[in-house]
C-alpha cells in the first residue's frame, strides 16, 4: 500500500493519483460495457423472437411456435460458425488465464468478439448464462488500460477482477455483490485495497449503466410480509441439504460438459453440434419457454412482483428443475461459451418454487421460497455464499427480515458441500 501521508514523496503521490485515475477509468469502462451488452442482448432477443416487452418470457409467449423453435438452432449454429472462425486464428485467452499466468494479456478485439458471440447465443435462447460477456470484455479493456498507464503486478490483477465484477454488477444493478464476486469467485483473495477499489469501480459502473437499468432491482419480490417469517425460516433450514445436492449435481454435470466442450471447440463439426443441440433446446422451449435463455425469465416468473398475473404451476417448476441443468450441460458439451450464474439461480428458484407450490402457499411465500432456493444453489455453484447472499439481496430488494433466512441457506448449503468434499478428499 502506498504512503498517502502528507509527508509522502512526490513519486508516492503520483503513484496514488495514477491508481485513483485507473479505478475511475475502469469503472466508466465497466458501466459502458454493461449497458452496451444489455442493449445488444435485447436487440438479439428482438431479432430472434420478435417484438415483446423487456422480459424474454413475454416475447416468448407472443412469438409464434415456429419462431420459438427455429431461433435457438439458427442462433447457436451461426455462433458456432463465428467461434470456429475465431479459434482458427488461435485460442481465446480467458480471464482466469490472464489472472493466473504472469505476462498473459487479454486481447481486446478477440475477447470482445467472443463476448458478442455469447450474447448472440444467449439472446437466441440457448441455456447458458450471459454474465461472462460483460465480465470478460470489461476485464480486457481494463487490461489494455493497465498496459497504457503502466499499471502492473498485483494491482493490475485487482483491476481486472474488479472490472469483471463491475461488468456483472452493471448488467444486474448489483454493485455491492461485485465485491465478493471479484475477490472470492474471480481473484480468490481478499485485500483491503482490493475491496475498496472493487467497490468504487462497481458503483461507478452501475451508475453509468442506470441509463439502461433505470436503477431498479432486476427482479423485485412481491410484498412478503413478516407474518410469513416462520414458514420462510423453516424452509431456509430444510432447503440446506436439498440445495446442496442440487447445486453439487449441477456443478458436476456442467463441469463435465465444459471439459468435453473444450475438445469440441477444436473440431470443424462444432457449428453442427451447436445447431443440433439448439434443435433439442428449441423443442423443449415449445413446451417450456421458461427453460430458454440464461434463466432470468424463469426468475421473473418464479419470484417477480408480477407473478400473480402469470401464475406458474408445479409442473412448470419441476420442468425447469430438470430441464435447465440438462440443457445447460448440453450447451457446454457442444462447445458453447457462457456462464453458470443465472442457470444456477433459476434451477434453485425452481426447486424453491416447487416446494412452495407443493405446500399450497400463496404467491408471496412461493416467491420467498424461490429466492432462498436460488441463492443457496448459486452459492454452491459459485463456491461463495457471501456472493450468493449479496446478489440475492440486491437483485430483489427483499425485506430485511428475510436476510438471515437467505444467509442461512446460502452458507449452510455451501458449507455442507464443503464438508462432503473434504471428507472425500481424506478417503
């Protein structure tokens, strides 16, 4: 940490000023990237499914059946051609490689092209998360800035991780959750300077993206009164083993898919494989439109404040609970690049929603059950209960009395999976 005392040397002050300027610039970059990626996603969804509301599920409901079916394989096949052309010129450097391997840089052009292909494939209905696109693009631009400003070493790694977290925060309007995401999920190390820099960058980026997000929570909960506290807290404890099992299963399934997908990306048949997987995904979407896309649409239905206007049945929840992990793993298996954040949350929400509906609870209680399940499964797949808790609170603006319930399920599910992993390692 630089010496910021009044008696510090001019060189120390110049270094501090350069770091402050870099933090502000990365925040501006992340916000712009988040806003542009959100607009690009909406444009692809409009092209794929026609004019609808801001919600993908509404566009899917109004789109003709042939369009819901055809959009997925067409989008996946075209993205596969793009990825094939991109990789014929060499592998695409990942953020993890740039953070873990000294001297490795993120090329802006190739990284941005890869991100836009991810937006195209998610917007056309493929079941993967969209969060990787703004993360890696913001990180690549932050890396270019670091090179230009002669920022290197540990602070460069912090700026890359913070830029990635802020890119995610700008898309979902979740600035505080970017801190644990950047430091625990991406960087794998907590530092005071890293936390302060990440918080500043994420807030700047989120404020810039308000022109698109309107500064509103991405999926607000309905009015969940404190009179439901006993029921919700009972579910928070009961959900721990269920969400631990679902989260571990989802992680394992998608991990195997990604391992195979890395080999598929080198084959000329990859576009055909993606199109074939798109045919299956589109077929499922004819019966279960909530399974299409990154999973945000199913969250809107399961614990959004408009849920009473478009009620979800127990069969839909069970369908998403089964179909979402399988379709996501299949997408990774054929070489699709994307995230696991929203697919994890939607799978957990489906689990919670199914349990709430099975007990005959009202819509507000079902929404609370879905939130608890979503963030518990997310905590397991991302290996960060602190991020799961913060992301859920910011995403929904749930009442304060629910915070301990969400924390209980998030930390409990991740802790249980950790215990099982350590026990297996010993044997």
